[in-house]
């Protein structure tokens, strides 16, 4: 093991391990057995009491974190297609581990629980340092000298994004450390239906048995989704309700790359249909309750090491290292931090007290506004430059705008800097309100028309003396609609604002005139309507007119 420096002059021991050259396994049963113990015991007592560092062997926690963290780094490399020359065996194992039923429930989720516990016990700075070393991102994510910020590195952008995604999941993914069974089922259903509409059986097979076999499954499904009836070409599927999109998390760890893209496209489609694209593309972060000490994982969001990771990502956003996904992940982390970081009054700290490291203040707001030892200005300056960039897409600019407004509300000093350097346009909710009011008025007019139509229908039945027909239709007997083929009773259709009743089709015809003319010519007997030939009658009429003209 090798010592690695931390902010504030501290140190942490890190194992020297190369994933590409050393053996690694996805099966770590002892770690998951410990995770199961922590899951049960964390409801009763604090994590620091359950695992006391003083009673453990030296560097035990630093060694304990290695195996689950190596698996996450291996999955990130597989996602970046760095193992394609080894065939499909590894890719299949990673797919089972992260995306398939009970494999992720008994494997991935317990590994995340271990990492969450060690993030608390080791401290967020030590945890992020070990994570950066294991993902081979130490030259990018660890605090270097000023000159090294401008050095070029050969790193894979997908690995960088996967590392940022893991940091988000350490804070937000809580199925084993606080979420109720109902919340777990709801989250799984929402994200499965966010990627595509599914049948009931497909939805159950996409989830682990612990959740799909629960008696709460159907109840939660009815709350978040609606069923679309089968047609000639399609099966009956469940579709996500509009208000259920508020639970969508773009960093849901179960998604494959294809499912993530499908869910993101459908989410953007939902924003456009609900006229919310002007509010930004990033959904609001969601944090579920956590057991006792596990809520402390949020401290990682504003620790010095995390602030530097955010800074370096924004600083190198124009290089090939940082793609749009990594940029959105950093903005997501900053939004989480702005929502949850404690507000501490600013205080003056001299350069001797502050030390050499940036982000050495106790206050999150003071750290993001302090340009100490950073070549590109403060983290706040990087956000302002990002907002001013012409290459930034408008939906993403709206997310940066929301973030800057939150930072300005939290700290008057930062708000003053923001207002001096950029002019953030004020919100214009009137246009949105006008469109919503127009939609609401259209709905009211439609309902009024349906009510009037129903009243006229009832009045017609009463005036035509067909009380018996009315009473017959009001019974529980069901009728089939000739248009939509839906079956319902009259009372049910009235209750659902879907008027239902008999209809007739009127078309101009020469049959009646032909019958009368044949009756006039026939000496006696009745005329059979089925034997009347309209064409023959028309021909006879033309002959008579011709004779009259000749005469």
C-alpha cells in the first residue's frame, strides 16, 4: 500500500492494483454478507458503533473498499468497450451483475451499500481519492499543481462519466439503506416504463423476484402507470403517467446504454408535450430517507475533493475528455449540493490559516466563490463562463441558470458577483400561464358540450315517448359502440362523459319514387320492395319522356 495526500494535510493508504493486469472477480460473498449485516443492523444503531475503526486491524477499511470498487471500475471499462478483444464473456457477466433481476439485487446493491458505509467511515475526501486511483483518474481528479491542469491526458470520456455517475449513486441510490419496499417497487416500475411501454409480464420479468413477487406490486403499478388496451397490431401495455415522470432519475444504475438513451429521449418528449423545455433538461434530484448514519453520504457533495472534481470538469469542458454526459453529471451534483449544503456565514480566513489547498473553507458557498490557487478563477467563475458559452444548448443553459439563481439566493456575495458579470433574464411565466389557461378553457368547453349533448339526448328520448327504450338502455346491459368497439352500458358512458346511444345514417335514394311509380303502373296486387329495379324504372321514365317529346 502507498500513502496518498488529502486536502488539509491528511493522508490515506491506497493499494497499488492494476485491473488490466491483475485477477479480479465479480463474486465477493464475504463483502455481501457484511453488507447484509449492515442493512439489518443499521436500522438499530449508528454505523460508527457497528464498525469501530479503533477495534479493527490497521488499514482494514482501506483494504475492504478495494474489491467492490474494483468491480465498479471494471464495469466502467467494459462500458467504455475497453475489453472487446476478450470476447463477450466479460460483457455478459457485467450485464448480469448490473442489469439482470436478482443478480443486481443480491450483488450490485450490496456492493453500493458497502461503498456508502466506507465513504462515511473513511471520510469523503479519502473515499474520492481511492476512487480516483482505482479508476485511473488520479491525474485528472486529484488536486495537482497549477501547471498540471494544462497537461493533456489519454483517458476515456466514458470512464470519466461512469466515475461521476458512481459518485451520484453513492449519494442517491438507497434501496438497501433506507428505502421502503413500496418506494423500491415504485422506482423500479417508473424507470422500466420510462425506457419503453411494457406488458405486465415483461415488467415483472425486468425486476427482481423480491419486488415483482410482492403483494404491493399491482397497487403501486396502478398509481404510476395506466393501461392501454390491446389493438389488432399491438399488445396491451402499461404507459407511465405524466406526473410519474417527476420520479425519473437519469443516473438510475440499472440502465444499459440503450435503455438510458431511450428513457432520455422519452423524457425530453414529455417535457415538450407538457411545455416544460424552458425549465431545463435535468430533472430535480430525489433523495429517499436513509438509516441513521447513511444520510451522511451527502457530505461528499461539498467536500474539497469533490469541489475540485467539479472545477476540473468545468475547466476542461472544451477538451475531448469531457463529454456532454459528464458535464450534465457535474451540474447534477452541484444542484444536489446547492439544495442540501448547510448555509454557514462567511468569515475571513488569512492565507496562513487557509494553507496551500483550494476549497479549504468550512462554507460551501465561500469555497465556490474563492479563486485561491486556481488558474481559471473560482468554481463560480467557471459556471458563469459556461452560462455565457455560445456552444451551450438552450435547455442546458436553463439548468445552469437555475443553479446560479440558487447560489445567488444562498450567498449575497456570490449573488453580487453573478449579477455583476452576467445578466440573467427574468422568468416569463405569462406565456406558459396563458397556454395552460387556454388548455383549461378548452377542457371546460369540451365538458360543457358533452353535458349539453347528454341533456339533449335525454330530452329527445323523453319527447319521443320512448320511455321504455330509455329504461331498457339504462339497465346494466352492455352495448358495443360501432366506432371504437368499446363495450359499456348507457349509465357507465354518461358517468365517464362519453355519450352513448343509437345512431342512424341517412342517404339520398330513388327507391321510394321508384316504388310509387311501379304501384301506379301495376293494375293490382302489392309491390314487393325486394323486386323493384331502380335502373329499370329510370329507363321506363326516360322512354316516356322521349315519346312525349315526339308526340
